[in-house]
C-alpha cells in the first residue's frame, strides 16, 4: 500500500541560492518578491520604479535640506530647476548637515550652503601662537588648519619694539598680513613686511604695551599655504559623522589615512588630527559609527591588518583624541560597510560579514549571507556596490540587481546569526540612493526614481524547492 503524505507550503522566509538541499520555506529561484511588512507578512511582488524627476545627466547624489531636494546631476548641483553650482566632479557625492548648514563633498570640492548662498568652505583661521614676544617665543595654542592657508600670531607688545617676528618664515607674498592693535585694524601703510624672515616692522612708532598686564594686544594674520594640506581633505571620497566630528577618508593619494575635523567645527581640520590605518597602504573601503566606536574597514592586507576601531579618549595634552586600535578581525573588506540596525557589517570576498563582540572583548567575524553568497559574490560589479537601509531591509545594489537582507527574520546558523534574503532585478542601473520620510529614491543615468508604483506589471516568481517527501528512493504520485 502506498503511503499518503500531506504537505502544506507556507511561512515562506527567503531565497536560498546554494543549490543544495533546501528548506521548503525558502526558494532556490525567486525574482522580484519580498515581504512588505506594512501590508502583510506573506511574500508579494515588489513595487515598480516610478519616475520622480528627469535629468539630462547621470544623478550622483540625492539630498534633502530644509524640506528641499538637492540633486547632484552631471557636473551641476540643482535645487528644483535652479542650478546652484557648476563644475562638480562627476562621481557619487556625500553630504551632511551641521548647525543648519548643508555641507557637500564630491572628492574635489567641499562646499557649504545655507539656503541662500553656496560656496567653498572657508576654513577657520587658527591662532597658532599666543603670548608671543616681539622677538619670538610664546605658547603654542592651535594647530594649523588643513582647510585654510591663513594663520594668526598673538603678541604681547613691550612699547619699544618695532619688529615682530612670526612663528614661521617664508610666508606667502600674495597676501598682505592683517595687523590689529588693541582690536583695531592697523593701516598697512604703517608697517612693512619681510616675507622671507616672517617679520612685521612698524614704521613710525612701536605699539604700546597693553593696558592690562599680560594681555596680548597685537595680532597678525598671515598666509602660509601647504599645498598638499587642502588637497588631503578635498580629495577624500568618504565621510562619517561620529562624536560631533566629521571623519574623512578615501583620498587616492593617502589610501590608508583617516582625518577628522575639530569638535563641532567642520571648517577646522588640524594637521595633527589624522591616523594611519596599518603600516601598508591597503585602502580604506568603509567607515561605520557604532558600538561606541568608529570602525574602519580596509581591503585585504598582507599584514592581515584590515579592521580598525577608534574610541574617544581624553589626553592631558591634546584633549579628546581617537587612537587607532587594530581589531582581532583579519578579514578584508572589498565592497562596502554599514551599521545595519546596530549590526556592524561589511562585505568581504565571501559575502556579508558581521562583527560579534564589543570593543572590550575579542571581536569575531560572523557570516550573514550564506543564502545568497554564490550569486552575490559572482556579480561583476560586486566591489562597486551601494548600500541603503529601507523598510527594515539592507538593500545591496549592484548595477540593476538588488539583494535584500531582512532584519526581521534572522535565523541561527550553527553558532551565529544570519539574515533571510530576497532578490530583485530593476529596469535600470542604480548610481546613488536616498531614503527620506520612508520613500526610497534611486539615482540613475536619466533621473530620479522612487519605488512607489504598486499598480505596474512586474515580472516576479517564487519557485518551491524539489520535495522528495522524505522518501527519495520511492515513486510519488501527487494530486496537488
């Protein structure tokens, strides 16, 4: 007599592209389906791309500032139909908002926009020396700003000295130093400048000593540019806000270097506030803030030093610093990295990896993408992926392909947690992404699209796996 076996296929979870024995709740071949948890926990067809705004050139950045959309398309920055800026680098750009101002970076420019005017960031002018006597000395006060060629020296006049020597020589001759005496600007006709010696010489009379004993009363602002300083920051292609500072990296000339600005001041990057991640020059691929640290991920290294973290530390001399510590993780990052629902993840040659353990314990890599690795890592544009978090999913964009990690249905695989995954194919290659008010915006070669069209026809399917009904050696007859 034949055995009767009943089977109900339900509670579908995600895809499984491993090509082996597959759990009946997963699919070995699925396209363009997901779980829209706002509507149902059943699988359903994804929404279609809907044109939001058309552009003549590729869209490299989509941003929102004061309820307005700002778009980097081609070499131009737009607000609606208005061109705010031209001459941008035609590459994916980034931005952040600080104190109600919008800051933009494209690997060539560092711009600031207040809603009315836009222009290059004007670097803070540091006072490098204070309590300086006319002949020299004084106390070092602030470091040189990589974003500004200008500096200030603050002097304590003695009433008899005509010559005031700056703390550097060979200052730039294309800028006439600005001298203030008792907070009033001195007429340039009243002093001479020796650019080679770095000396200001008062002509008619020496500045009086200050009325308040010990209070500086002569300030000289001068120019001493270091060409590679400004380029060091401008050519960075990555930024990450952490601990009220902005961290920069991705400069091709300094592939393993990370800089950061001063506390609460994106216009001031000290020439001492930088860190080299490892001794070799394997480039930084991602910076992620999370778990009380800034995580830095590099490409695979011969020295096996690829993952570093920076934790805020108070130093008696320098104040708050961020020393670089090498984690116990040696797996390199060749794709990108992100903080996905407090899970620090990055993409290695094997797929998506997560970091288990905090900064006070030994960190361990835990794999997160076993279900899609074979297909995911074989994609031609794997190293150029884009990451975006939307509706509880981590979306991995590679050209027109999208892999979705579902944070709501993680499962235990041996001794670590992994995610369920879905797979989409879109009509266009995706260049940049942005999520605003729950809407996913996609930048392409011809404009901006949103994933909002729920009425369009989208080709989709879900294939159930081969089912042997627990009896692989027997013939079956079904009446499904």
